[in-house]
């Protein structure tokens, strides 16, 4: 399995219209998110989702996206 710690995450504070709290996303794995009332809770939830997402790739015998691939593609040449 891939090194989970190699996948970076982004934290976004959710406004009152979105229910408040925090959202964690992983740019290399769209759709893998975590939510929580605190940043720490959101990161823990996000890491659980990341483990599940990486396990899903393994279950269908596919390589997950490389850690850092989305950020490398976003850099200007």
C-alpha cells in the first residue's frame, strides 16, 4: 500500500451556512474527505477516509494516484 503520510491534505473552515466545522480534502484523491467540529477531528476523519480509499484501490488491483501528483501538475512549467 502507498505511504499514507505522503498524501497532503487541505483544511477548509466551513461557514455557518455549511454547518460549521472543518473539511479536510486530499487533492490527489478527489472525493476522499473528512469532516469534524475541530481541525483535529476533521484530520482524523480524513485519514480514516484516506485509508478506506487506498484500500478500495487495492481491492480492485489498481494503483492509487501518486502522492503529490496533483500539486506537481498544477505547477507552471
